C-alpha cells in the first residue's frame, strides 16, 4: 500500500485518497515527507522566500486549484 502525506488543510483530498485505499499521514514536517511515497501540498507555502528544499524522493503534487478527484488522478498517474 502506498503511503501519502497530505497537508492537514486538504481534508477532501485526504478522504478521497483514503477511499481509494491509500495510507494517509499528516504532512507536518520534513520527516513526514521523507517517509512517504508521495506528498500532496496546498501550494500556499510552496517556495517561500524563493528557496525550495527537496525532502522526499517521492512525487510532490500541488493541489492548488484542483478538485479532490483531480488530485486523486494525479496521484494514480504517478504510480502507474
């Protein structure tokens, strides 16, 4: 089972991914990101001050402007 870290503000995305059988954990810090196959972020705090650090080798999906179904499709596309 793939483990997905999801920002806490994305409750609809969290529910939709759980329904599809993914293991969901809260994305609170870099350790959470490092132990997941994929991270879903809201995009609100992405690239703050022009600096970005990679904390995961898995995919990072920006949910900004997307429905929960669209995010699920993006996640599934990464694993297929």
